[in-house]
C-alpha cells in the first residue's frame, strides 16, 4: 500500500455501460489531478443480474494506483448494492468517495473533497450536483426550473451540513467501521431515498459533514428523460420519496401531509403571481410542482412509488 492517504471511489451501476465508461474516464482524470496527494482505487458494484458492466470495468483494471474491484450484486436493490460497495471500498482505502454511474465529476472533484477534509477534519464531505440534459432537449425543460428539483441553496465553502448524497460525497472508512449500524436500508432499495436516510442517520450518530463548493458533479440525463411524462413522474416520485425519508428520520406523517398541502397552495398560486408580474405562467412546471406536493400527501395513505 502507498505511504500516503488512500481514496476508493465506490460506484453502483445498473445497465448503463456507456455512461459508466464516461464516469470512469472522468475518475482517471481526477486521480491524475490529485497527483501524489493521495492514491486512488475503484470499486464498481454491478446490480444487473448478468454482470453487464464487467466488460467496461475490466478495461480500467491496471489504470488506478490502488487497483479495481468489481462486485456483482444483481438483486436490483440499490441499498444492497451500496452496502456491498462501501464494505469493499472500506477494505481498500482510508476514504470512500461515492458517485453514481450517470454522473460526471469535474476534474478537481476528488481534490476538492480531499482538501476540504484536510482543512476541516470532517468525517465526510459533500458538494453540489447539477443536472444536464442533451442540447436538443425541449426548450421548456431549461427555461422552466425543472432541473432544479432537489437542489438547495449552496452553503459556504467548508460549512458544516447535516446531510449528503451518494452522487457526491466522501466518507471515512474508519468511521463506517466504527458504526456498523449505519448502513443503507434494504427497505428503501427500490423506492429510493436510501442515501438521504443513510447520511441523516450518520449525522445523528455523530458524523461531521462539511461542504465543498468546488467538488461539483454533473448528472447527465439521457434523451429519454427529456420528456414531460418523465419529468412529471419524477416530481411525483420525488415528493413521495421526501415523505418516506422524512418519516424514516422521525418527522410525523401529519406534519408531512400539511407540508404537502401548503406546497400545493404555492404551486397553484405560482402561475397566477407570474402572470400578474407579466411573466409566462409556466403551466408545465405548475403541474409538476403540484404532483410533487401530491406525492407527499399520499404518503400517509401508504403509497410508496418505486424509483425508475
């Protein structure tokens, strides 16, 4: 093992060989940008039943200083795949950086995460993510705030935060080994939100998380998602997922229902206010926002939408 800090990048993948190759190329660039500051390895967990990603991963086996580990999960449960990924990565390196197979980090992503950790002494570091769609996507998709779903105001660089996400984070292997009860919940493995519950539970258990503004990851949306039908279902699922993750961390169902009702009021009022200001009403986004609120309100009825 190199006599320097070590980072294993853990990636879960499912039937996305071309985006996965794009990501692995970006990770090689990140490893070169880090230089001698840290040694980098790669762990890829394939959640397809037939191991489709192995042919992609094999091309990178000799290209990372710490090597490459390929694991087959194959159960179509992202929580089980993520648990396998962090268990494998924690045996490879001091730190586990996580991102998703449809993501593309900037060239200084790992360096920014690593430097923020060194400057703050944090147990984990996270950063911003931005969705990107193909250039020939419908104009309304970028003119209206569809791509801002789930985005929050960016904290100051180095600020302490209470949550992170698996598409952009780095966490201490030692901390995870010392807290074996903090893992991704299999019950959320098909409906999503497992990463939010994981990091909120970790924070409640004492995990110190800091924010790096320079550690940017882009989520590359395929053309199939640049449709109104997909966006509407995404907003409905996201609202439902926010209900599930909130109650999983102690929020009362009645509170989430009232939150959804208030969000519905705001969504329906938004186009009226925009027209009053001489702006386009953005009725597509109004419908999407209403479905997002509806997803929260049906949560207390036991509705759980699978993530697709």
